[in-house]
């Protein structure tokens, strides 16, 4: 096959022999293999690991059969999070077939390996393979970690790749998901409305200023707005969406985009995206039932609502036999939410529609719209930073709006039906001092029961080191006065484990079935009272709890010291007085 010479960023190449010998003394590795960092306009090329640029005439394509450089295929910073203590580090590989062998472990849905597909193309050079991978899968990652590549993953990658074009066209990383939600919503409507299908065909056929006008008008009719002002970018986006987004896969595509967004490091990952595995966990623990009304007052992208609906459909055989009235309730009324940020609320609205839900997800401030409806259940991640418009109808008890949010959740549960709640909170919520924190913790532990606190493992939230906990409770006063603590924070888990809800099976068994292990211990309500309702997570059980450095511990120690001083003073007085 003819060698392709249109090198691109991230292509793997080598230097010609004379240039490599010239620079060999500056390199910390001995292999002649480099990744292109940038292709310049004047025939210059920047290579990773080199401080200087080189001429395009000084680089050569890397043959597939040659040896490879360990530094290209092994990044110790990345690998540290995916290689376990006893796993073999692949840096020792010296045969370039490592690349092809690795592709042999990646399988498409029909069972065909990537290696077989690549070999079928008769490629001679690595960058040819990379270009083919980019075109087919939207990625040229030679360290592919997927065991199976689904067609949805291929299509979603094509959608995600629009991000770079939109960013260059002036759309912010934060706005990207909002723009894609609106565009996919226009596409989604074509499957249910002939007029919308005709309008989409008009968008596909238009170009230039006409396309911009048609698209902006379509977005305005959905009461939204767009910041896409480049006709060429819009043409590309419409083309990709038409090709990838189908009625049967649009929900899955959007799910994958939301997961990718949560990993973004340039502002795309915003607070509204709770990791999917945590949404699945909270729903699985809460076990919502058909006919119940569940709510999320900080809905974000509506991930909790979508997961509740999935759980109800997958765990109830009678779902398919619901009456028309019962089905209508489940789809339109059983789930509800509110989100303060306008763009996030819109993304959440689109997310529910793509998943077949016509539930009520409003844009608004839950603290301002307080009506204390009595919900059967609430699943929520209260915002850590609350910039609220609340004032007139909110309780006004707390200066910290996050605490006011927690109080709203507690008061919104049904006492009659013993409503239950699951919340994701920063660990600091349980030990911070101050009147506000003590007041809300006292309310939470004294007036509610079935408490369980799960300390979440590190790394569960991408791009942050905040220690988080999940707390579960029921709307009735505590009977046994005990709180179950399950500690997973110190566990060293691989990224792929943190994406599988089964990693929390130990906690689920402890909470549901009373099967306790080394990670489980109990704290008593009396100890909470003595400790000013603060929790020090360092204890293993009740008997060891008094040894913790809590307010009651310091008080006991101070009393001991006072008694010792009084005893010494008494002895001294007796000696002085004879």
C-alpha cells in the first residue's frame, strides 16, 4: 500500500539516521521512535521528548514490523492508576509486535479482533494504522483498554470528536454539552414528528448563511439559544449527528457523552455530573417501587432520575402489564427534579426525553420554591457551592446554603409513608464544628433512622481529591440509636473497578442483609450526643470510640487532669499544715 505522508498530530514516526545520531546524546532513551506533538506550517515538526523542532524531511514513517520505544507505549503516570501491585509492567517489552498483540485483545461485537481488521488493510506503517483507527473509531490510542468495542462507542466517539471543532469555533467547553443536547434533541424529535423530520432534512441540505438561519430558528423554537456561528462547523456537526444518532441508540450515545464529560479536565467536567456508578449505587440501595414519587432537588443532568426509571423497568416484571393510567404516572409524574443552572437543567431535560421519560424537570431554585412536598424518596447530591436566590420562602436558618439544602431534603420526605433518602455529601459535613453543622446533624440523626454512611473510595470522582460519603436514611425517629459505617476510602481500586457498581456489593449486603465484615462498624447515638454530633471516622467499633479525639474525649481527659491537680494540691496542703 502506498505510504501516506500527510502526518498528523500524535502520529508515531522516527528520525532519519543522520538526525537521530546528531540528537542521540540529548535523549534519555535509546529507541528511535517519537510521537508528533505538532505539524508546523513551514515544513517543521515538533516531536515529544525533543526541545527543538525538526524538518519534515528529517522524519520517516515507522514500519509496523520494527521495534518500538517503551516510553511511547508506557506512561508511568497513567499506568500507576491502572496497574495493580502484582501486575506486570509492559515497559519491558522490546518487540514492536506488542502493538499488534494488544490489538488482538480488542474485539468488535461480531467477534472480529482489531488485529485481524488491521492486517486485512495491508498497512506497512504505524501512522497509516493510526489514521485508519481515527477514521473508524474516533481514537488512535495504541494502548486500547476496551475488551469489546460496541457500535455505540464508535458512534459516540464521532460525536465527542465534534468538541474540538466547536471549541475552535468559540463554544466553551462548558457549553459543548448544552449545544450537543439541543442538537440531538432536534434529531430525536424527527423520530416522532413528521414536521420535525422535514425540518431536519432542510438542515441537512442547507449550507452557509441559510443553514445558520435555519438552525438558529429551530433552536429558538425550543426556547433555547446557540453559540454556533460557523457554517462549516455546523455542516460537519449536522452530518455527524445524522449519521450516528438513531432512534434506538440516542439514549446510549448521550449516556456515553455524559460519562466522557465527567472526565474532562478543561472545564467540561462540572458539578452537575455525578459519576454514573454512584447513581446506580444509590438507586440500587434505595430500591424504589412502582407507584412511588421520587424527587431530586438538585437534578443536574437528571442522572438519578434516569437510573431510577431503569431500575424500575429492569426489576419489575409487572412493568409491562401496567394499566395505561399506571404507565402514564410512571412516565410523567413518578419522577421529578429541579436544577438551578439553566444549561444543566436543559441537558437534564433532554436526557430524560432520550430515555423515554416525560417527567417534570424544572429550571429553578429548590430553596426558593420550598413547599415541602411529601415525597416517597429523594436521591440527591446537594451542591457543595450553593449560589442561591433563596430568601423569601427558605427557612433562613443557615448561612451555608448547602446545609439549608440538606434540611430541605429531610423535610420533604413523607412521614406517613416513612420516606427514605440517599445523599452524597463531602466527608467534612460530618465533622466540621460550628453551630450550623451541629444543628443540622442533630436534626438528621435524632429525627431520622436506618442511618448508614458509606465512605467512598478515593478516585470515584474524576479530577478531585475531595473525600465523599453516601448517607442513607428513613423518615422516622431512630429506634436502636445506631449508625452503620462502612469504610471503603482506603481501598486501592483500579479505574475500571470504580466504574462497576458490583464493587459496592459488600456495603449493599451489610445494609440490606446485615452481613458485616471488617469494613463495617457501628456508632451509637449516645456517643454522637457526647461528641457534639461530630463523627471521627477513625474508630472500628463502639468500644474503641471513646479513644477518639472527639469533644467528649477531650472533656474526659481534662477532668482527669483536674482531679489529679486537686489531689496533688490536697497532699501539699496537708504537708504544709502538718
